[in-house]
C-alpha cells in the first residue's frame, strides 16, 4: 500500500513543481510614455499621469505602500518617482518634440522611500505650528534636484508674512543658493550732526510711547534737522516709522553706495506704524529722517520709532544645476549654509537676529511660478537639536485633490477658415478625468457635428446668420495640445474656445438657447440645473455677428474669439439653485446666447469639538481617506480618517476651528510627517505643461518569482524586444472564461483577497490538475504512465481554457515522462 501511496504523491508533487512557479506571485509593468509636442525641451521635468493605484494595491498588483514600484528606462535605469492613490509622478529629462519611453514596474525589492514630487507648478504647505518656529537654533536639510539657472528668487523653503518678515531658502541668482532671515531691525546708533535733536536713542528703543524730540522748529513749511540712525550693513526693502502726530510731513532717506537715496516723502499718518516699501538694496548702513510740524508757532517735533526690514543673508555660490544636499543651520551665533557636504558654503554672524515667530504657514518646494526643483529625496526640520518634521514618504501618498468650485485648468482658442471640416484646438495641458468643453460658433446656419467620443450639449442657429454649439468629453489624458475635427453641413467660418475643467462632478447642463435677429445685447437664459442649490461654475455664452464690448455683470475671465462670428464667454462662481447671467453689451446684430453650468463639490458642515463632517451635495468616496481637508472659512487643515458615504466623513481628531454649516472646502493629498507629530504636509499638485502628454499603458505580467520566494527585479533589456510568435503571450481573462459557470466562485476568491482573478483561476486549475493526477494514479495503480497522460491532458485543458499560458504545454511532456519513470521503477 505504501508503494502505491508514494508514487501518486511524487507524481502529484512533480506536477505541482512544474506548474505552480509560473502561475503565482507575478510582478507587473506598464509603459509610461511622455510625448512632447510643443517644441520645448526640459533639462528635468516632473510629469504626472492619473492611475487608480489604490485599486491596484487592493488587488495585488503592487504593495500597499508602493515601495515595490519603480519608474525605469527600458534599460533598467531607475528614475525619481512618487506614487499616490490617484496618480503616478516621475521626473526625467524630456527633449523637444520627442517621445520618452519608460516603464512603471511593481514587484521589485522594496525601496526605503519614494521621492517627493509635486508636478509642474505644484508646491507643499505645512500649517504654522509653534514647534516648527526656528528661532536662532535650527537646521533645515533638503536633498533633491535644484535648477540653479533660474534667477527670479525661486523658494525651496519659505515662511514670510505679509510684511516680508520670516525665513527663506531660495535661488537668489544663477548658481547661488541663499538663506535669509527677515525681521524689523532697530538702529544701533545715531548721528546728530546739527545738534538738532534730544534723546535720540529713544527713536530706536522698541517703545512707541517714548520719543526723540527736535529743537524748536519755525512755523511750517520749516523742517527739523536730519536725525541720522545707523546700522551695520544690511539688505533691506522696507522701512517703518511711528510719528505721534506732531509732524505733518516726513522725508526718509537711506545710505548705500556712498550716497543718500530718498525712499519716502509725504504726509505722516499720526500715531501708527507707517510702512514704506522700496526696491531691495544691499549694504545699507544708515537711514535719516526729518519732519515739518503742524503746530501754530515755533515748537519741537517728536519722533517715536524707526525700524528697517533687515535681511540677514548667507549664500553658497557656484552651485550647478543638479542633485544637491542643502543644509541651512543656525547655532545662536552664526547662520550657515552648506551644499554637498562642504563643497559650497557660506557663513554670517547672526548679530542678535533670529527668525521671527509669525502666523504664516510654511511653503516648501514652491514651483508655483517656476518649475525649478522637480524632485526631493527628503526634507528634515530640526529645532534646538530635536527633529520636528521629516518628509520622506515610505508609503503611498493618500488623498484626493478637489476644490468646492470647479476650476478651469487650461484653455485654448482659435478660428477656422471657410470649409466643412474645422480644426478645433484643445487646451495645451489635459490630464485624464478632466472635463473638456468646446464652444464653437459659425456663420450661417449649418448642422454642427462633433467627432466620436464627444457629447453635444446644444446647437442653435439664429435663423439668420450664425450658429452656436457646445460639447463635452471626459478626457483620457491624450488630448493635450491636440485638436479635433468639427464638421458642418455647409461651408462656413468658425470660432472656437476650449476648456479643461477640474474639481467637478457629473456632466454639464445647459439652458434653452435664446436668439436675436437685428437685436442688441445678447441675453443668456435663466438656468436651473437638476442638482439644486450648490456651488456651481456658470458660463455665459454668446455668438454674435457684431462685437461684444462688455461681459455680463459679476462675470470674469471674459474671452472673445474671432470676427463674425464673435464668440464670447465669461464665467462666475456662485452657489445657487438657478442663475440668469445678464446681458452681453453689443450693438444690433444676429446672435445666439446660452448659459452652461458645471456642478461643484458641494459644501460641508464642520463642528468644533467633533470629528464628524457632514456634506451637502458632495460625492465623497474612499479616495478621500488620508486626505487633508480645509474649511475655506476657517483655513485649518485636518486629516480624513474614514468616509461613511457620499455625505459623511470622519476626521482623525476633533475639529479644532470655529466650524459652521455650508462651508466651502478644499481637499488635498497628504504628505505624511515621519516624526508622527501631526506636522503633515499638504500637497498642491501641479499639472503637465502645455504640449506634454503622459500616458500609462496596461499592466502586464513582467516576471514570475518562485512560489513563496522573494520577488525578483524584473529583467529588462537595453535593446527593444524582438517580435515573436504568440507562444509566449500571456492569456487574459476573457473569451470563454467570462461566461464559465464557475466564474462567480473564482471572482468571489479574487474580490475577497489580494490575488487577481487570473491568479484565482490558476490556483483552481492547479488544484484540478493535482486532483486528477492523484486520482488517476490511485485508480490505475501500477500503470502510472496513464496517470502522467491524464496530467498532461489536464494541463492541455487548462491551456485550452486560457487559464494556463500556451507554453505550459511543454510540461505535458514532463508529466508523461514522470509517469513513465514512476511505472518503470518498482522500487518506488
């Protein structure tokens, strides 16, 4: 009995070894393709593509923390990248008019951290917190790519209030990185050459209740003597002074470049700070003031206080474009900057200065004006020797970016010549899930047809001379800087405006178009959308054969395209159940006008002391988990812990601000603080620039590690793949499998675990092969060759059903040979 038991067991194990390795524990890859069509080259470009990475993690295509992912070249060279729940970002050089072919891969050995990438025009905000205030004892560490060729003051780190006080690390000039502290600085001495003042030191004692007093001054317009107040050499762009009301006119000069320069001459404002801003100057060593008095006779004039906005700066010069580690530190005595471990350095004495404590939020990686720092490895923020904040993401970035009102992210306009096919330019920057709008106006009264994939909203003719139409499409991300062909039933000229809109829900709705023949002032109709009162982005539209001169009241961003037809649009943010835009101002003509509405994200009720947030007209979903949410009224960020349904979510802590009902709100993705002290960053995502299209292809299996083993790095080749037969093509879940009666049981397994449906089919297929092989071996006993043939037939059946790949047929030979060997080996 043992003999017959051992043989089937060995044969079954052989089948298992032959088949189980290729079908379990897959790794995956997808093409990540960047196409530049705008004739602009980028030394380094942060790119973004939409991707449902949370779904891929939930279904086993990648790890939950995304640390097993890579962006790499076809030759296997890894590039900086970041993975968020709804997008993938990568930073690479991009040549003009080129296609850059990369791979997004999963199943790799875990990284220690992902990069930090915001995308072009993106940035990071950190809420102001007492623990982050640097004072005069701190260290700021940044590792990342910095384009030092820019010269317009791009900020790596910034915390400046409205008066310009605070701290900043920035590219100050080509190849120069500067750290500056800005604060109001008191003079350190005085010069009273004319002996015209008394108690001069009280003009800079940090007390507006005390004052220096001039000698008696004759009746106006006589002036006092100059009071000169001295400084160590500083960089400054502002002066403020307090004069209690004895003087009516004041003049203020500053000394630099061996001369006095006037920065203000005018009336005093009485007992209050009067701040005057001027072009930044370096090497300022003194300021002087004089006043006219407003008294009835000769009398002295009091002057209370003067301060200069001082910029204490230290610069690391000669820093080239590229990856750098920047360390800015202060130890109570000096302010230092060190780039790349002593390669580029600078130091300056603090001279008593420290970073002022203000209520402004921190801004990091500010690409909002210029895309100059495309990726970071980390940011560390240390105060008084204690690491307070550490941003170096070791998990997938969670959260969803939305604003209450829809936003126009990109636009384009053009006109077309007479014909029946019209090229309409789409916006230069388009990303998947953008709402694309086309407004198209023509002469005459043709039928207007949009291409496949576009939905017409309306098309209305004046009946005399002109037609206005609109259509929309949900973008797939390939449309940026491209065009569509709009056809007309007759030869006409046209005018077009196109828009890419984000932070919307649903589809646009339009009113019933209104026409006018020989009438002035196109008047769009009242529109009451089906969704009721909620934040809406409204468009007023008009096509006229005479020029539009004024847009409807309260509407902004007016755009006028073409000449007869004159296509006009303007837009307005308004939370209302209905809207009647008012008139476009124009002379008598033939026109069509309409109103279009795009639904926003609703409003929310925040309650102080409660973690629960209740939405109205919202479409919240699980992607919001991990997001940062802010009431636009309270401007305090909180983290979303869970989402119950479309109108209810819970915060990780009780709401700390005032709260209230009907608040507009903003949600952003969260950059976690690895110190865990709730100093999480708020990610303001950028967009791809005009002319850059990023596409992510389908995920396919790329390598197959051993069952129970570590996932191996996918093997890539420098040369492109050579063409082959379909012998090696991986079968998909399709065809007969989609209608197989066993599929509900298979999807039950895949939906409730992290394995994919195809993996579930293969697990069941392996079980069936094992069962049939064992059963045959037991039944036929000594004729194990027949059991091998049964195993081979079972494998063939799995291939026929597309459960196993075609190359699995090779193992039928192994099964038959194994059966033959077992039958001819009586010792087993």
